């Protein structure tokens, strides 16, 4: 099997020519590294030296990830050692792609805030947000799929999260129930998962289709309006997907801007070169210029592909 021709053809329209070769390589070469983060809720600073000495004992080369609090990467050959270690089992470390860690960090949460994670399972970012909040404030996590909801609850428990309430619910129903409630909302939306597609993993693209993209876009439109409604004036929404498709990304934000022209896209700084600004046109149609503040994180030997937008509701 090879990557779907239509996927490649669409991707060529999205990725700038000067970044195409690197993306093509990333789609065809296995990852060389795996990302992880330390969890201060279960591994306080005093315990970190013991973790590093365990790594040295196992010849495990950890490299800090620039700009990511508590983020590291390790050679992929050591992924299994890490994921089966007592550190992972006890929630002291969490294996998480750096692109995903960036999305959790871009929400800029602080202890004491009221935070909503509207599409939360399995909880990689919920547990990251909880750690940034040091278990202070209020964190609400929503997931409608039962099996995923229970996985989320298990992860929250293992990672030592104590200030999070979970809801088995459709995220589209939340905004009208708790309008203007939250300082921060994360919508890490269900998507076509194109950012995880890899040529060597046919399962990653077996269900890819433009129809699926359109289906996900329909759901994302409802979710983002709910997320916006739940946000306090002055609050910040981070919208993210692990899809490349503009229908799931720029067009979702553009529609929010039509319904809520007061929404302000905030600039996003990333300290690495493999990203591109959001598109200002798609399929011959111009998009609002402010969409160039959004970012498509491009895949490489460590990162999966993501899209992220940071949007403020004026006070
Ligand atoms: C991209 S995943 C979230 C990953 C998660 N934020 C993390 O970092 O671990 C999207 C999640 O949205 C859930 N979902 C699907 N439909 C939803 C809906 N209508 N409302 C809320 N969540 C939904 C999916 O089941 C899935 O768990």
C-alpha cells in the first residue's frame, strides 16, 4: 500500500514548496525519537535527580525539548523501556508527542484558573494542564465516548490530578449549559488525524477520505461555537487538530470569525523551524488575513503534524 494519491495531492496544495521535501521525508521515514514530559504532580523536583540517575543507569539519553516545560525526548529504541518503567506506571512521566505538549502549553493556564478541556480523552493534555495548574483552581474535562472516558479517568488518577471533574457528554452541549464560565478553553477537536499518517503504517490512512474530513468539519463547527460560548470575556481559547485539512482548521476558525467578529486571533511563537503560518486562501477563496497567526506544526523525525489557533474573547 502507498499513501492515498488524493491525500498527497491535497497536501501539496497546503505545504509551501520549500518545506515539501522535509514533510515528504517525515511521511516516509520512521520516527527516530519519542517525546515525554515529567509530571510534577507525581514527581516533585526533589525526585527528578533519581529519575535522571535511573536514565543514566539504563544508558538512556534524554534531551530537553526547547521551550517545553518538563519536556524531553529520547531515542525511539528506548520507548518501550520508558513506557514499561515504574516511572510511567506511577504517572511520574508521561509519553507525549512534543506537538501535543506545545498545544497544552500554548493555553497558558495558571493555578487558580477555571479551565475547560472540551474533547479530553485520553487526557494527555488534561493531565498536562492539571500539572501547570498545580491542582489549584477548577478543571473540567469532557468526553462523550464511554471507553475513552474511562481511560481519561484512569489517566487522571494515575497522574495524581485532584481538581478535575469529568463529564461523559457531547462537547456541543456544554457552552449553553455554562456560558461565559471559563478563563481558558482547550478544544483539541476530534479530527481526521492526518498528522499521524505514515507511509509505513497503512492503518494510519486506511480510513482517510475527503468525506471523513467533511464529517469531522461538521462536528468541529458545533464544538468551536460551544467552546466560544463557554469562554469568559477576556478568556482564551486554543483550538487544535492533528489534521492538515484546511476544512478542519482555517475554515473552522474563519466560520467562528464570521459568527463572532469580536474574536481576536493571537500570535503564536514556536522556537523551531518546522511550522507554517495558517493559509490565507484555500481552493481559490481568500480567507481572513488574521488566520496567518495560526500555525501548522509540520511533522519530522520527532513531531507529529498539528494545527493550532489561539483566540481571545475581548473583555
Ligand atoms: C484529538 S482527541 C483528544 C485528545 C486529548 N485532548 C489528549 O490530548 O489526550 C479528540 C477527542 O474528542 C472526542 N470527541 C468526539 N466527539 C466529541 C464531541 N462531540 N464532544 C466532545 N468530544 C468529542 C473523541 O472521542 C476524542 O477522545
